[in-house]
C-alpha cells in the first residue's frame, strides 16, 4: 500500500503553530543582527566556518527553536515561516543563511524519530542538527542497536551542530540491504579540517568520520519511512503538521 504524502502547510496544526507575535519577535531579532552578520563575512570565509558570534546571535533570537516541536519547548514553525527566517539571515551572510537552512531542515528531520530520541535531541528547546543523505557508511546490528562506521563528506554545519544525521547501509540476514539514517552526537565523530574551497567557504562543510560508534536502536530510522513520515513510536504525527514527510518538507523548502 503506497504511503500518502500530504502537502506541507495544509494540515490543521492547531496550537502547534507559532503565533504571529513569536514569529515577528524572531524576525525582528534577526534583522537587528544582520549588520553584524554582514560585518563578520570576511572572518567566516577566512576561518572556513561562521564565527561563534553569528551562532550566538541566532541562538538569542530564537532561530534554533524554529523547527523544534512545541512539546519540547520549540516554536514549531511551519515551512513558510522558517523560509522567512532563513531569507532574513541570508541578507546578512549567505554562509550563515545556508547553515541556518541545514540546521533547521535537519532539526525538523529529527522530529521524525521516536519520542525517546526526540527527548535526547530537543532537550532545552533549542538545538542544531546537520545531515548527510549520501549513504557512505555502514550500520552493523549489535545488542540494542548498531555499530556505525564510515566517512561523510560535505557535512555542512557539522562543526556548529550538536547532532548529525548520517545515512548508512545495513545488510539484512536474507542478503538484502537497506538505507537507514543514524542520529549521532557530533562529539562521537572525528571531523577533518578539509574544507578548502573558493565559494561557500564559511559553511564549514567538513568531512565527518565514525569509527565503531554505537547507535541505540531508537536513534536509527529507515530513510524510506522518514521521506514519507511513516516512522513510528512518536506522538507528533497527524495534525501537528509533521505528517508530510521529509520529501515534502525539502520540496517545499526549495520551491
């Protein structure tokens, strides 16, 4: 039976939708930060990652609560609201705007994980999550979860994130393979200083490597299920606006 793929923004999200006052507050704070973001542009290019000051300003503005579910202290903004914030950040610094897009999109993706994983990731109501869809790693089943090994290039924002979503392949006993996505603390990864480019240098898109990282089962989901929001063991389905899947979210974000 094929999965349904509702259009983002069409669900009745009720109280999960951020109020206009909350959105305005975030946008106003970001606008106030734009001159500083713009002034820090050269530093971002030189250090090949946006300055800590940029992250602190956006944190204070509430940007990193935008995609966090309300149940965990976030604003739970919809896609259109998030896009307005990303556009405003990008007026000050394109690299910071790119990373804001990555962190918000990936944070939203983390909300498709079981409730137990969400509690771990969203503790405090503000978080930054990076992601790599290319399955350049392997997951080996072990007691209570998986062992993750692999290397993921072009991992935008991993240096400023607390968590990373990494696609990897697992081989099942019947010989078939499946692409899964593991949710891993960045503290358990090795990050290479290999981001040397002529454009987008400030995005810090370094290579991340996992060597025998143990990932509990509740922090691993099939990519196919995440793409259409068919993941289970979570409360935020249906009318919360998270029933349209990662595919619909990405399509709306780039439309």
